[in-house]
C-alpha cells in the first residue's frame, strides 16, 4: 500500500511540475545554478526564443516576450542589450535596469523607475511613464511623451 501511495504522490508531483509557472515555453533552453562536489557554485546561463535579450547580467528575474512586431521586456536590476531589429516596437517595464537597445524601433514605451536606457533609433513615438528614468536616443525624430516625474529624455549620445 505504501508503495502505491508513494507512486501516486510521485506521479502527481511530476504532473504538477509540467504545469509550473517556471516551466519553459516551447523552443526554450534554460540551465539552473549547480553546485560542484566541493560546494562551489558554477556559472549559469539562460536563453529563450527570439525575444530574449542578446546579453544580460544581474541576478534578478527577467521576462521577455515577442508578440507580432512588439518586444516586451520586464526586469529589475539587470544590464542587457535588446534588439529592435528594423521597426519593432518596444515596451520596457521594471526598475534599476541599464539597457542598450540596438536597431530601429518604431515606438518605445518605458515604465518603471531609475532605468538608464540608450536607444539607437526611434521612428514614431517615445512614451516614458515612471520616475527618474534616463533615456537617450541617438537617432530619429519621435514624438516624446514624458508622463512621469524626474525623467531625463535627450537626443544624442
């Protein structure tokens, strides 16, 4: 009887693990921190589909998804490089991030606080909602909406 109960518990745990919110979406490759026999931690990397940042550092939670021609990125305390390619729209949420955005963004919307973001080019619109963000775009002539407080938005760089 105990063997049947243990088997049922193991089967339920396995089924629930497949439904976990941390489960990887299709086409995703991830690795987790591991510890060697000596107790030392080894390096970790995480990558996912085409919406993933090209480079990320920091020990926080990051979410990135691409739907249609819009890239949405959310994180706290990371340094990353994102790619708008040629004409994608970009939504950024979070705080204390340092982001470099390459390519040509159609529109950019930024929410959160204390982000430092440098963008190669914005075509149409830059909307900043949040506090104390520093946004620099190098090229383009977008309409700029500064809907927050303490934000610094400038062209150049």
